[in-house]
C-alpha cells in the first residue's frame, strides 16, 4: 500500500468522523439556542417555514463554534482506534514517521480551517445580520405573534386587544379593543369582525366591521355600542354606528406594533463584515473601536483552532508508547491540552477589548501549540513499545 493510499484511507475516516461529530454538536447547540424560536412557533403562530429559515441562520455560527472540538475529537478517536487495532503499529514498523502518519490530519484540518475562514470572514456576519433583523421583526413587527385568539394582548402601552376566534377567511371575530392612553376618556371598541391591515408607512391597524364603542367623558358614560343603539337613540356619538370603519380614523386610534421607540439601534460586533472591521467608522467611541478590533483578530485567529487542536492531539498520541489495551492517559492529556486552547481563545476574545495585548495572544494561542506539535511530529523521541515486545524467558 502506497503512501497516497494510506493518507487517503486515514483521511477518509477522519473526515467522516468530523462530519458526524460536527452534526451532533451543532444539533445539540442549535436545539439549546433555538428555544426562543420554538416558543415563537408553538405559542405565537410563527409559520414552520419561517421557523426553519430563522433557525438555519444560526448554523454557520454554530459550525464555527464546534469545528475545533469536532476536528480534535475525530482525529483522536480515529488514531486511538487504529492504535488499538494495531494498524498504526504496523505502519510505524513499516518505517512511516509520525509526521507522515499525521499527514491525513494536516490535510483534513487545513480543509476544515479553510471552511472556517470562509464562514468567519463572510458567512457568519451575513447570516448573523439577517438573523438579528428577523429576530427584531418577529418580536416587534409581526402582529400575528402578538395578537392571538382568546388572549388579551397589549401590543402597545395603553391598548388592549382581544378577539374570540379567527374566521375562515382570516378575519378576527368578536373584536374587543380598549384604549386607555387618555385616562380622562377611556374608550372601548366592540365589533363583530375586524381585519388586521398593514399601512404603507409600516403601521398596523384594525379595520372593524359592524360595531361601535363606549367612552367615558368627564365621568359620564356614552354608550355607542350596537347593543345600546338597538334600545335607544345615541347621544353625543360622533358616529352612532358603523358598518365598516377603521379604528385608525376614529379618535386617531391605531395599533402600531412596531412603535416609534422600537427601532433596532446599533449592531452586534458579529454583524460587521471584514472590510468594516479593517476600517471601522467609530468616530470618538474608543470602546466600540476596541470591541471591533478584538472581533477582527478573533475572526482571523479562530479558524486556526481546528488544525491546531487536532495536531496537538495527534502529537500527544503518537509521542507515547503504543498500547493495544488503550491510550487512556494520552487521550486525557490531549483532551486537557485541546480544551485549554479552545477555552483560552474565547477568554482572550472576551477580555481583549479591555486588554488590547490579548489581540496578539489570540494568534499565539493557536499558532504556538500548532508549531510545537509539528516539531514533536518531525523530531519524535525513539519509539518504545515494551508492551508489544514478547517477554524474555526467565
């Protein structure tokens, strides 16, 4: 078997385990972080397709987050299994050096790091920006997420909306709206049906059909409801009874779920593209400039972690004596080393805005272990395999 075939054989196994591990880890993280979206779908009527689109926008960020763990786990699992199956022992006996055995991990790790660079520099800010826009829209701009049949809702301060059910054509049945914004003249609107309509300027209003209202003016109740008008003529009713009537045109009532003060202000640092991070427009805001600088260095250093963690794990495994009964101590040492690299990278990222020197340390955290692992693989210590050597006769 040639070197190319061996590299392909090992690399294929590592790559398959990487995909499986990344899928499992992404699913776990996605399931945990998508609880808000699930709540919107179940309790607030968010359509299934909108939920899937909304949730899928988080996947690039999750993949970037789990890729170092997935790559490390795949490399250590595959090589430890090959040691226990004596495959690596045979390959070492055939004259293959540790760096030659690590070549598949280097190739797969470089590929994963390249994908992570693409995600970190372009795909993550693109999808995260759309994710934040949709999150804001679903929380503030989508009336169906606020108004639900059989539930008293307060889409804006001073306005309470209730309707009994939704008709076959989508209209609201038995609509009740109470306006208490003017505490001197609280008004209650009642109608047999109503339709939620979005205006050209982005506001939402309810167009009501067959209804009326009750209002208290200076402590006197003025009943302009349909039930009261059946028994007595209305007094002081501007419109005694309406067949089709928009709340927006009655006493300047409108249900604006967006609200004047509910505008998305500012952006998260993850929403900035690489060009914006290289030339940030922060004005005199030193704090924002430090945050964006830390984000830039994190974007450039984090994609190196999959290759770094995987090579550190392989270097530790291949530097010890092979034992078919297992490499538990070496595996645990590899986990501790990779865990430190991953945890430290996020710690440096969080503290870098306050301590700019950590921007350089983020690169060292990824590159120094990578360089040490390569040196260990190129210049290994002599292989001792006492556990595999036959016992001498007494």
